[in-house]
C-alpha cells in the first residue's frame, strides 16, 4: 500500500499531531504501510507514535533534514496533552 506523505511543514505537523488521536489498530496499520513489516508485538503506544512520527518526517523531509527539526519536535510535543 503506497501512502502519500505531506510535503508542507504545516501539513506534516498536522499529520503527526493526528497520530495522538489515532487508535492502536490504526497506528499499527500505518506502521505496516510505512515500514512494510509488522510492528513489534510489545511496543508501547508512546514508542509506536514516536517511531511513526520519525518515519513520516524522514520520508517527507529526507533523513538528513530530520536532524534540524528534532528541537522543534520536542518543543511541539510539550504543547500536546497525552
């Protein structure tokens, strides 16, 4: 299953924020689409969301562009309530 990745930063931010409201089943389905494999059996929801957010950014921005956005991600994370 091919998945379209957002290219604008605002769309990317919205896509990542939407992960927080997704069900565990939806997160696991997204994992399969992005990684092409089953998610680890005992992965926590929090780690699943973090890994998916990383992968979405990696696909949208490229692996090298990811390092510059890490600080922004952490500050944005503080504004979200789990």
